[in-house]
């Protein structure tokens, strides 16, 4: 099977599982709130349920080492994304959506962890590192697709149930198109003993987990509530629906730009993406169309590039434990994401806005950038000292 076909199929699968299965709630929030299915505080709890499922799915994925276990989670996760999105069209109210978002969180984590590991193995085996990096553009294109479909539904006056159905059909078409071309796990994942990694690398993975958790807190607020903030700013005008697809396109473009970089360490680029997102969160605080537009560019552009750089840094630190560390880091990421909507719910409950939560999110991204930079320099210093010794 052509490696390029496998990598393209992986990108489309992530486009479906993440863009639709995971992030379809974001463009749906304004309509769900307008239909009085729940309010903004409850919306934060529904989003938190999705990220709790994402955390549990990532933890489970860490232990899938046999080829059969990997394949069951990959294909099971893809089918669950389709079926649970379809089920969303038939339900109403807080608890129903909370349970369904929890399920899609588990499913999307399975798909992300498995395809991150499998696609990067294919890219490495066939010396296609840039093609492997571009797989991470898939979720951005999926976000753009969900946003454009939401825009079309808004213009046509369709309700949330009809849009869920459209999402489910799009997800099914993508799954059927790529299923035969997805990479396969041919042998059990290799998990070296702790001593084989060395203390500096173990510490590096732990610090990277903290960075990824803080990133999860920071990016998830604009990623979850951007459509709702735009809807409030533009009072339901169709122009509000342009912000979410623009976010997705910016994310995909960011992956392309970072994948062709020529100079600079992975840690330095990771720090830059984190700080740019922090500025984007602060831009959202200013309100107005200009602030939200800056938020789209500064949060959206580095969004998936940051994810790609974290996984790349993980492979640099522990090249023979890609699946285990992808699961570990995704679990850290999910914990951070879980904290974000809970902060949003508390912020909205006590202050009537998301401003306090956004300030904390921006601060977390700033700290994460410092940790990424310091950690990168520390690991390089340890490696240099080891070579001298």
C-alpha cells in the first residue's frame, strides 16, 4: 500500500474524527442555546464531558499494544464518531448531549492516539517526515468543514437536529472513502524499560506533559466558545458563522508553515506557538470583531502546529515509545481541556462572562511557553554533558 495514500487517509480520518466527532459542538452551541436546550454555563459542562471522555480514551489507548487492540480502537472510534453524531440529531436537552459528547470524546481520543502513532511510523519508515507532519492538518480542515456546513445551515434556517444529521452523513462518507487505506499495526508497540530512556528523557516527557496540559487549558476556551462569542458580538448575523471555519483554515495553514521550517529547535518553535496563542486569547478579551479576528489568527494558526510540535518533541525524547507517549500526552492534554470548560462555567456563573477564565487561559499559555523553552535547553544541556563524559 502506498505510504502517501496511507498518510492522506490518516489526515482525512482525523478530519472526520476531530473536526466532526470532536469539535462539531462548537458551531452548534449558538443554535443549541437559542433553542433553549441549555444555557452557556451548562454548555461548559457538556464540553467538559467531552474532554473527560477524551481523557479516558487516551488513558485506555496507552495500553493498546497488540495489533488487534490498535485496530479495534481505531476503527471502533471512527464508527462511534459517525453513530454518536447521528444520534445527536434525535435527542434534546442537557443530559442527552452530555452523554453523547462524552462518548465522542472517548472515540476521538482513540482515533487520534492510534493514527498519530501509526501515521508517524509510516512517515518515518518511508522517509517522509513532512508528509507525516501534514497529517496534523486534517483536524483543521475538519473544523473548516463543520464551520462551512454550519454557515450553510444558518443561511437556510435549519435547526441543530438537521445540522447534526448533515454532520453524520459527511462523517460516514469520509469514513467509507478512507477505511481501506488506513495504516495497520503490524507488530506490538515497543515499550522500552525506564532505564533505556535515561533520566533526562523521562524528565523531559514529564515536563512536556505539563506543557501540554497547560496548553489544553489555554486553547480550549476560544476553541469551544469562539462561535458563541461571535454570535453574541454579531447578534446572530450569518457573519458570525465565518469565524469557526476561518479558525480551522488558520490551523491547517499553521501546520503547513511549521512543517516546512528550516531553522530553530522544536522547543523554540513550540514556545512561539504557545505564546502566540496566549496573545490570541487576550485579543478575544478585547471584544469586537477585530479582537475576535485576531483571536482566530493567533489562536487558530498555532493550534494544530503546537500539537504537531509536542508529538515531534516526544519522538525526539523517546523514539521507541511513540504510542505510549502519545497516549500519555493526550491524557495530559485532555485533563487541561477538562479544566477549561469548568473554568468557563464557574466564570460565567459568578461573573456573567468568560473574561476571568480567558485571563487564566492566557496566563497558562504564557507559563507553558516558559516551561517548553527551559525544558528544551535543559535536555540539550544534559545531552551535551553526556556526550562530553
